[in-house]
C-alpha cells in the first residue's frame, strides 16, 4: 500500500521548564542515546531531558487539561 510520506513532521510538546518554570513548545531533539533526548528551553537555554518532563508533557493539539 502507499501512504503519503509525512517526513518533516515535527513532534511538538508543551514543556514546562523545571529551571525557569516557563512553558514553551519544544521540538523533540533526537539524540544518540535516550538520555540525550529532550528539549532546549528558549528562555534559559537549559536542556530538559524528555524523561524529566515526560509525565507533565502533553502532545500539542491535545485538549487542554485546565
Ligand atoms: Zn527554562
């Protein structure tokens, strides 16, 4: 079967930075190891590991929790 290629689709996550506590929409950075997967906070430039925010993170486009 043939599916339309979705190459270039970005994984957007709404992340609350644990350092500056500001929310930002982050694109998941693919690292060479699991611990290098995460986001870079545009406010304080801290690298936020995915596993650090995984419980709080939610896919962009999902219904707001609050
Ligand atoms: Zn930050």
